C-alpha cells in the first residue's frame, strides 16, 4: 500500500499532461531535465543517488527506509487488537467465575447501586477499556513501535568495492571504507548502486575530487545562504 502510494504521488508530480517526456517518477524526471539542459544521455541511476562528496546529486531514495523495515513490519495489525479483545473477554470470564464461586459468602458491605447476587455485564467491564485494559495498552504500544531495521550482508563484492575507494574519498560522511561504520540508509544505497558505479565509472568515486563542487553545495545548503525573491 505504501509503495503504491509513493508511486502514485510521484506519477502525479512528474508526469506531464500529454506524457511526451515519459516521466513517471523523480528519477526519470531529473534525467530528462539534465538531458534537455546539458545534452547528456544515458545517465546512470547511481549519479542521482550517490553522495555529493563522491560526485553524485545525493537524491534521497524514499523507498529505502521502507525496505529496511518491510520484513519486520506488522502485516496484520488487526490481529494484534483481536488478541487484546480476546484477552479482555478471558479476564472477564475469570472474574465472573470467581464471583459466582464465592457468591454464597456474606458480603459485609455492598457498594451503593451494586447487586451482590449478579455480576456486572461484559459491556460494563470494558466500558473504559482504553484506560483500564492492560492488554489493549500492550497492543497499542506494540503498534506504535518502529519495526526492527533489516540489516544487510557484507558481501565480497561490497568489500572489494570499498577497498577500491580512492584515498581522497575515504573521509566521506556517507560511503565509508568500513561497512559497519555506515548508517543503514547508505549501506542499502551501496548495495543498490555499487555495481553500476564500478561498471560505469570504474570505482565508487564518480569523478576527480578537485573537480567536484562539494564546497559550493555545502554552502548552498548552509544557513549562510539567503535567497531573495
């Protein structure tokens, strides 16, 4: 559902009315804009999603955070609530049986408005369920928990690719020489696009560092820049 929603949003944002460009997402849209303005064709996907420090545009991939948690997400959240409701019913039945078993005992004091001979209804028992049910609270907390992030295998190819990272790029904040030092997003990005980077550019660096406008990009991103309309 989430993936199809993302796809629908991107299609609505980037598809032109007559669909002459064939753009259906941000990737195809950026490629068409670059081709139109600079005449560059066959742009690699890695160029769009690779960090600026290594020669890319550092476009954020919204699907990666979803993929990292997809395997451990709750597939049937309704079942969690159903179990909580069943546990409430079981607890009610336990209390009712205990009441009926001890009903013959003398009650020293009966609260006003209560019937000492009749146990109250299940509807009354769960009337304030949102405030009193420990099972519903546990289900609520479980549904609010973030899914466990799915890790990735450190393959021989990834090890080889990182070992070929030139010295001038080894201070990158994102693609680092040590796989375990990278955050999950960039591990996934590395797995997705490292092969293309190696094939198209001969390594993880997409160009010579001194030719990359890294400082300019950092300046434009910083608070020191103020655009005037």
